[in-house]
């Protein structure tokens, strides 16, 4: 063998005597592979051990401070779920687990058991109710009020659902959860309360009794409904809350049907100046003070006074411009009369005091008169107006008014808006006055006769326009019917 080959075999023999760990990898294939590991000690990171190798065990400085997209989405989902839970169950909000004595009392809190009914500038009714709870604390006088916005044309059932959505569920006789019932009662000041002795005699003459009866307000009359008692014994009506006894201070309160409009209920309750909201499970009813006519129309009257002041400021300018415009129209009419008299005089002089004579002036007067008639008729056709003296005067006055308004800086659109707003507010106050059956002094709110006159003139103008439209509509309808009959 060659010497180089011998030296290679000797080196391989010496290397095989060393302790090199060999790891064999078994595989499905027939060939086997060998792998050796290096005996090199890696330098360990300072401060990192087997215990703190995870992200929980490492210091905050070594961790990434960037919030990922998944973490943000998870946080938003948790917040959204928490808000939805609070909306579904308002009584489970933050702080509801604390006892009442541990809560701080606010100076503006409402007195327990007394609500308020206010009006808003948008003709809505703002009902503030202190929702009472089962509280054994006798010295607790402050409760968290609940504000509800309702429209007078909505039924009482809508208000009932709003209140029930803010109340926790209660247990029924079987131990199941149920939504507490809500009833509205108002004082009955009808014929029954005028003569109590006569009312008692009528009840004594009745030969039947109702079991679990109740009083309802139907069409302004108090009716008793319920099931007849076979034994004929008088049974007291079962209250909404069995633990509550009838209130001796409000003996004439009757329950109203949920289908009644809130406006009708408030109008009748205003006679008694208050109504009650009975909540099943509540320790006592909530009495709500009904606003008077002055309170109900406060914002409307304030807006009417403000509008009246603006109308009064513009009314002087408008009156001056209108006066000058009518005077100018009269001068134009007087000028036309002077032209006719002058023409008559000229024809007289030329006919009888000159050599022209009647033979020459007759065709001249004929042609001039016919030309004037044709020109006037064309003028009315061009301006699309009725052929009458009044129409011509109105056109002349309106033209002169527009020029004077621009000269004086009078805004016609602003004036029309203020007058329309004043009539609208007046109409709304009138409607409320009819509901309360009171006499409203319009002159007191207007404050000036010229404001009332401006509003009255605008109403007359609209009424005349409406009558003209109705007349034209009737004429068109009649002509259409005649055409159908001819066909």
C-alpha cells in the first residue's frame, strides 16, 4: 500500500479511540445516518433561568410593549358586551351592590315618592320618577330619579313599558320571575265626588256585588268591573301591592285604561293637580304633580313673546313702507284721471274751437280709444292678472312696496317667517287652553296691538287663499262632471 494511505488509516484509528458520542437516527429507509454533537458550552443569557424563561416570568423591560390587533379587538368586545349588559339590566350597574346608607347623598336629589311632570320646548312631556325600592332605611330621603320623554298623543301603555324596562324582576306566588305591573291612577272629580251622600245611597240600593272589583275611567265616567260574587258578600278590591293599604288621603283615585292617550290622561288629572303611578312590589305609590296651564305653556308663551318683540320691531318699518306705497298708488290713479280729463279737454278744444272739426277728430278719438283698450288688455294678459281696477291697484302697490322694502332694508322673508311662527305658537297655546278649559288672554302675550293685527291679517290672507282654492277646486270638479255627462 502507499504510505499516504497508511498514514490516513492510522489517523482514523487514533481518532476512533476517543469518546465521541454518536447518535444514530433510525428511519424506514435501509440506510442509517450518524450525527455527532459539538462539545461547546453556550454562554447563558444573564438573568434568564428555566423558571423565568416564559413571558410571565420575564421582567417588563424585556417584553414587547406594543398592543396587538387581537388584543385591541378582544378589549373592544369585552367593553361592548359590558355596555349591552348594562342596557339590558340597568339595576346591575356599578354601585348597585352597595347598601343605601353607603351611598353619598346629593343636594339635588328628589324626595322619595314625589315625581314631576315638566314640559319641553319641543312639546314633549318630561316625566321624572323617583323609582322607589324595598328599603328598610327610614331615614333615607334621596333616591335616584328617572327621566322619561313622552308625547301627549302616545298611549299610557307606552309609558308603562318604559317604566317596566327600568325595573328589576320580582317573584310571583310560584317563585318565578315576572315583570312588575304598572298602573296609573288619577283623582275622580266627576258627579260621584260632588254628592257623596247620594253616591252612597246608590250603592246601598244595588242588589249585587263584585268580587275583586276595580274602578276604571272610561269616556269620562267611572265604571266598576269584575266578577260577580255568588254569596253576595262585599269583597274589598285587591290592591296592586298586597302589602299596601288604601291611602286615606286619596280616596277618589281611579285606575285608567292603558289605551288612553297621555294627553287625555294629563288633562283630566290636571283637575286634581296630581296622579299616582302604582308599581307592583313598590313600598308606596309615586305621586306626580301635574303642571298647570301656565306651566304647560311656559316655553310656548316665552317663544311667542320673543317672536312678538321681533314682529313689533319690524312692524313700524313695514307700516311706513306700506303707507308710502298706497299713497304712491293713489297718486298714480289720480294721475290717470288727470290724463283722461286732459284728453277730454283736448278733444273738445280741437273739435269745436279749431278748423279740424268733428270730421277729423271723430276717427282720431276712435283710434286712440281703441288703441288704449287694446294696450290695457295686453298689459293684463302679460302680467297674468284679472282685468279689474283692484288688480291693477294691487300690482302697483306691490311693486312700490318691493322698492321701498329694499330701500329701508326690510327683509320680507324674515317677516313672513316670524308671522307664521307667531300664528303657529298661538294655535298651539289655544289647543292647550282648550284641553285645560281656560280662557287665554292673547293680547297679554302679544304685548302690542300692531302685532295682533299683523297676525290677524296673515290669518285672513291664508283663509281667503284657501277659500279661493276651494272655489276653484269646486269649479274644476263641476266642469269635469259635466264633461263626463256629455261623454
